[in-house]
């Protein structure tokens, strides 16, 4: 009889171990599935900018004499009769076009910022206290400042982590 009790006890322990092992396996599968779903869904909304021949050309330094267009057709930098240099900058998801600007020290600079993306953006240059409003897709804002110091300065989007994702450009004042 004692042997029967031991056998029953061993069977119960063995059955419990099998159930416990099965539960652990199921829990591990669920955890892996949740983690995989998170990474699939979290990375879905963020796309890295794709470099093409067209936007690689935009990466080059833009130096234009007043009144001259950049490529003969497009006029992103102009100087008016009062000597105000107007720069047009487009912002989209995690990039500016152009990404490099150049003006002369002492220039009065007007930046026309267009949000051509699908989410809100702004345009900031800390050293000159330049900041547009945060604007919705399809909107435009304008800021004006005097380039009173020489050097190379970053301009960027301060919305969320857009700057960290590459939404930054360079202004050179010569």
C-alpha cells in the first residue's frame, strides 16, 4: 500500500511538473509575441530619409549672388531693394531643403519656412534668437534677423525628437 501511495504521489508531482513546464512555455511564447509586435508597430511610423540623386544635389552649399537664382529656375535666395536677403526653406519629415545656407555678415536675412511634411515642424537658429511658430503641414511662417556674427550655425526643428532624427541644417555667415 505504501508503494501505491508513493506511485500516486510521484504521478501527481510529475503531472504538476508537466503542467508547470507547459505554462512556462506558453508564457515565454506570449512574451516573445508581445515584444515582436511592439517592435513591428513602433518602427512602422519612422522612416529614415532616403538619399537620391535629386536630394543629394540639395545637400551642396548654396551660394548665390543677390538676384541670381540657384539653378537658373529656382530662386530660394533673393535680395530685395532694401538689401534684405530672403531664403526659402522647406521642412519635411526629418530634413530641411536646402540643408546648407550661406549669407554675408551684416545681411538682414528673411527666412520663409514652408512645412511640406505631414506633421508639425518649426525652424530654429539659437545664436540669432530665430524661431518660427510650430506650423502644421502646408503652412508657412517667416522670420527676419541680422546676421551680425560670422561662423557656422545649426538650424533645426525643435518638435519632439525631430532634430535627433536628422532635421538639422547649417547656416554659414561669412
